[in-house]
C-alpha cells in the first residue's frame, strides 16, 4: 500500500483500516454473488420475467464499471453523493431484502459508490428532484431518510439516453415516526431497467409510486416493511404503466407487516398494448402476532391487444388473527361503451383510446397525489 | 336539408331483429317526439344512428344533409353534426369533464389548431350555470359517481357545448327533478333554431309540454306505427299504448 508522503501514523492507520474494510465488503458481496443463484426460469420469482434474456445480460454488464450521471435537479440541499467509502450505507444495502435477486444485489454491491443519500430533517417546500441518467450502464443507490415529524416530497427519475442503456438501482427509504413522505420513481428509455426498493416505515405515512415507460425490459422489486402500528401510520404503493411494442414489465411486491394494527394499500395498474407483457407478483405477509392488520393489494390491467400478455399473481401469507386483508387482480379489454361514448362525441379513435387508457391509469396516480401528506 | 331514415332494419349482432323497417324524416328546424312502450326499439334506433358497434344493419339507409350516415364512422357522424344524449350516460373513469369536452371540441377544428382555453372555460362555466350545475363538475371524471340526474344534465351540457345540427335526446327527462326538468327544457328550447332539429324520446307528456314537438311518432316493435300531432301525446298519456297493441293483433 502506498501512503502519501507527509501522512501521520494515525492517518495512515485509518486509511489502511478503511481500505481493509472496503476489501472485506467487496469479498462479502462477491461471496454473496457466488452463493446465490442467478435468476433463471425455474426460480419462482423470475418465472415470467425473461431471466434468461435479461437478468443474465444485466449480470454481464457488471464486468465493466458503472457509468452515468447523478444530478439533483431541484431542492436538494440535503443530498449527499454516495461514496464507495460510506460503510454504513453499504451495510444498509447489504441487508436489503430482495425478491429473487440476491445474486444481482451482490453484483450491485461490488460497484457500490454512486447515487445520492437524502437526509431530510426539514419539511420540503417543493419536491426534491433527483435524476440518474446514462447512455451505457449505471448502478446507483438512493437513500432517503425522513426524520421524525418531517414532511417530504421526492421525485426520482431514471433516464436512459441510448438504445442499449441499462440501469440497476437500489433504493432504501426510511420513514421515521410521524414523518410523511410522497416519493415517486419514473424510469424511461432503457433497454434494461431494474430497481430494488426497500421501504421501512417506522411509524409515518408513505406513498410510493412507480411509473415505467419506454423500457424494453423492466424489473421492479418493491418491499415495504411496516414496523409500527397506529392511526398515523400508513403505507401506500402505487404503479401506473403503459406498455407497447414487445416491452416486458416484471413487478414484484411485498407488504410486510411486522407488527399489528397498521394499514397498507397497493394498487398496480397497467395498460398493455401490442405484444407487450406485464407480470405482477405481489405478496402480503402478516407476521405472527401482527393482529389487526389492514392490508390491501390490487393489480388491474387493461388489455388493448389480443397479443398482449398478463401474468398476475397476487398472494397472501397471514400468520396472525383478526386481520383484514384482501387481494385481487382483474384484466380486461377496454370497455366498449366507454370508447363508444368518446367516439360519439366526435373524438377520433386514437385519441379516444388514449384518453380512456390514461383515465384508467389515473386511478393510481390520482390516489398517489391525493394521499394525505398533511396533518 | 334533413335526416332521412329509410326502411331501416337492424339487429343485435347474431340476434333477433330489433328495428323492423323504420321510415322517418326529420327536416331541419323541427322537433320530433318519439314515444313507444318499453323495449320497442327507441334507444336502439338512436344508438344505431350513432353507429354503436353492438348492432348490425341488415337493410335500409340513413341520409343526413345528403350524406350517407351509415358509411361514416362513429366520430365522423358526431363531427358532421349528430348528437345523442344517452338514456344511460356512460362513466369514464379518470377523464375529466373539461378534458373530455376540450378533446371533443378540438376534434372539430382544422388539424393542428387548438381551442382558446380561456374562452373555453368561460363558455363551459356559462353553460353549466344555465343548467344549474356546480362548476366543480369540470374537474370530476366524466359521469363517474354522478347521480342519475347529474348524468343527464351532463349529457345536455355536452350537447350545448358541441352545438349539433341533429340532436337526439333519449329519455333525458327520466331522473331529472321537477326544477331540473324545467332548466334542461329551457336550455333545449334556447337551442331550437331553423338550422337544427331534435328527436326527443320520452314516455311522458310533461317533457313535451316544455319542449313542444312539431311531430309525434309512436314506435312499436321496431316500426313507426303512428305519426301525428300533440293530440297523440294526450291520447297516450290518457290511454297508454293498448291501441297500437290491439291494432297489431
Ligand atoms: N345490445 C343488446 N343486446 C341484446 N338485446 C338488446 C340490445 N339492445 C337492445 N336490445 C333489445 O332490443 C329491444 C329494444 O331495446 P331498446 O333499448 O331499444 O328499447 P327502448 O324502446 O329504448 O325501451 P325503454 O323505453 O325501456 O328505454 C329490447 O327488447 C332489448 O332487450
Ligand atoms: Mg330506451
């Protein structure tokens, strides 16, 4: 190891220690990658998500360093760039639960050191806007920590600038007691987009929205963990997507109720056109003893083409009593009467289709924006 | 210039015939009332005229101001001046009333032109006031969660905004309270003009007392079986439709 010339003994030790720690972390993530299986079609969490074509290709991208740009477009005084030396953040990422992507997370950890951490200790007056963009491959990490009683709004955008752009993001979101957070993720323009999100609700209100558009392949894993009960705590997960061409959207969610007496709600909606494919696999997990849980989960799809495919697999795992849970899924073509109504007012067919489809998705986005973040 | 329906036959796709040879001419400037028992085909006639995909036309023709109506698409018919206020207006979740109307109006402009938003809202609010509608309805999704009467009013609002030449009102009076009935009728009457005509479908004299028809038709089993003046309305109000049923047998 080379030390700079005029460095004190202590400084040299500290540096050596940091480097050793980093090396250890790298080894651990390497191990993790080696031990966990890469996604394949026999893996229940990947069955319909084209792992043979996309997850494998994504894994290969880690052979080259990730390269992209992270920017705070608005109101980001509290934003700190994530650095490879930040051991706490790295540890947090290491502990993230995945839904079938442990191996891929191991790869992500080896390139750890891009993205932003937001430590929000005051109410945001306008939404904080973060953007990650790349024309090759980028692997950023986002950390959002909202302090007790603080109200925040965040928009995270992922933009692919070239035909082969790929992005793999991890997102850790901590909402403290009494905090209120509305956070969205919008991705567009990628050949491959993958995100693993972990929301930890420690007694606040959080609304999360994802919107993916114009990505050839999108894999989303969103796990919300609820650690506190009471009237003031609530976790809402929304998604609204329009798929065209041969796009594939593969979404996996978990609502994990560690304690009883809390509410969670999920509404994922897709409009699926052409020969596109939408996969939704959701799970509500109510831990032993988490009585009086109130959890909902709904996946709704509008099919605009006979060649479009939907795989909808909502699920429940309830290990407590006096629980109110429901899950449902529905997929149907566009309502003929609605379309006729618009046409009968002179609105041309293409535009009418567009309006009805947008209206269908607006249900999810409206609920996201209507979600209380006040009082 | 008029709307001319000749020997129109239509059925539900792969089903029984519902319209059995309708002949009807509505010249511009006139109001024609259509009455008839439940299930006689009044709504079917109005939807067939608009081009509803559930129905198949097996014979006949319809001419609107010299154009072959049946060869036009649903949206073309509307832009050419046809309008139907539905018996059961449809809910369109997530599409606001204002955006919906804007799209409908913009579709009538030459390609690329947009409507003036300020004028649009001014006109919209004015019309809503005429109809006694709260302006908060502009932001609400089309008919979603509207009461029965609110839906009917909303359809009439659309008619006022789109200013059609041939307007069909399918039981617009059903579901309206006494005051709303007057307000809506006043709105329709204000639109009566030499260049516009109305086909008013109703079961009740009350509406036709407000909107006085020039001609009254009775539709029965998919056919116009009687045509006359207001005396026909009085007769039906007093005696019902037994006279047409008896004649048919
Ligand atoms: N889409 C459809 N599918 C099946 N049957 C239909 C359809 N549309 C109409 N019908 C049938 O055709 C007949 C005429 O219906 P229509 O709605 O035109 O009657 P109407 O005269 O408007 O009656 P009302 O006064 O009750 O509104 C009825 O017997 C009805 O059940
Ligand atoms: Mg009817």
